[in-house]
C-alpha cells in the first residue's frame, strides 16, 4: 500500500511537470452597462514529449519507490523486534520486582510476629 501511494505521488509529479497552464481573463460589457468577467484556464501537454524519457523516468521512480518501501518494511520489522525485546525485559523486571516485594512482605510479616 505504501509503495502504491509513493508511486502515484511520483507519477503525478511527473505528469504535472510535463503540463503547461495558461489563464485567460476576458471582460465583456453587457448591453445594460454591466461588465461580465470570464476566466479560462487552458492546460496543455506539450507535443513532442519523448515517451522514452518518460518511461525511463517512470522505471527509475518505480525502482526508488520499491527500494524505499523495502527500507520502510525493514525499519518496521526492526522496530517490532525491538519492541518484543523490550517487552521481555519489562516482564523480567516486573517478575524480579514482584519477587522482591514478596520477599520483603514475608520478612515484614516475620518481624511483626516477633
């Protein structure tokens, strides 16, 4: 899913960079004396675009997205492994702490009996 989002983003940037937009504003005076303003935006894709370059760029983007996705997956796996290790350490520390509390309670109980 992450790879698809990154690919779509990269391709959209490529497409946007290959287009040219022109804005045209016209004002027309109506018979009643009011003025109507019309704004038109024309988006053009330049002719003569080398599809080979576009395909090469798409391929490079796909490879980089794949590589980035793999790095993200590896980092997530490392984080998961680290979290599991921390979880084990916490359990061990809690068990040792509980044991010490138990031992302390026994000693206190014996001291109170005396």
